[in-house]
């Protein structure tokens, strides 16, 4: 009985640490918007390996744009108003799992930090990406897939 209790506590603890990692990687902020229909953002990602961390940063940027909006930009309102209804939609999941690449016009690795369990409490790589997203193309794609409605209809 004691063994099961200890194992259950460890599972809960590991889940909390992984939750912390997900939250840590989710920061996205507005950088600029030079060209109409695009937005440049800075996003953080976290994973055990660098390519996964970079993908996590891009996914975080798109999630923020679609469901939260980018504060300080012309896209401060979310593209998809009902997060609970659409966050598990196959179209949205596809975008967040790598389909976002067709909507990126530029992507640059700004920084990379290797975190160590002893010093930082978590082990992995945190990356900071600056990327330009073609919001017009993303909006049209979401409209075509009937995730959002066209303006004026």
C-alpha cells in the first residue's frame, strides 16, 4: 500500500514538473508588423532536444495568435473565439503539429539556453524564436476549412 502511495505521489510530481515546462515555453510577444497581413512575434519553446524546442516555440506562437491574440498588434483579438470548441479540431491540431510551416515567411533562432536539472530544476533546451507569420493566409485557410467565418457573412 505504501509503495502505491509513493508511486502515485511521484506521478503527480512528474506531471507538475512537465506542466511547468509547458507553461514556461508558452510566452509569445509582439515584435513588429512591417507588411500588411503579417505579424512578427517572439516566442519561447522548451523540450529535451533543440528541434523539438524550436517546433514548440512555433506552435506556441500559432496557438497564441489563434486563441489568445497578440497584444500590441493589429491581431490583439483571437482568430478563433471559442477555444474549447476548436482546440482539438483536426485542422487546428494539424497546424500546431507542423502545418504552421506554410504560414511562416521568416523564422530565426534568437537564443538557445541549455537548462540543467541541478541548477534550474528542469533539464532540456529553451529556445527563443523570432518569426513572421502570414496572418492573411492563415485566416483564409481557417475560413476555407470552416473553422472561422469570413468577414461580412
